[in-house]
C-alpha cells in the first residue's frame, strides 16, 4: 500500500466535510471518511461500528451538532476543540489517505 502524504489543509477540509455529514445525519457519507478498520480509544472496530455509535448519540440527543472550534493539524494528525449542545469536547484524529484511521476523544462524542 502506498501512503499518500496528507497536507494539513486537506485534513482540515476532509474533517469539516465529515462533520457536515454527521450534522446532516448522512451516515453513508460520514462512513466514507472512516478507514475500515478504525482504532477508537485504542480499540479496533469496523468503520460501521464507529459511525453507528455516533448515530446512536444523535438519536439519544436530538438536535445534537458539532461545531469546530480551535484546531491544530500536523501532517495527518488533527486535534480539535468542539462545541456541542452538551458542552466542550475535544478529539484527536489520525488521518491517512483522506480517512480517519484513529480517534481519541473526551466529552460529548
């Protein structure tokens, strides 16, 4: 597999598109931004399991949306502070070839 170098601007743009899909409840589109398998909080799972967890959160909290606050991008790594109806959240992602390969976070998501 050839690893494509990811520019920070590409990571941030893809992340915003991914969040737009999540906020629109377009789970098929959101799934296209997640590598299969994906590592979530250190646990390997399928992309469908990961996106399914996000979908369940939005069912439990109707009207839930993520709003991007501060971001730091270094290569294929993204750290982001998010605003949600449940308060502040933070997330750290690793991206490869336009897809999330790893997620660590705290808060509402």
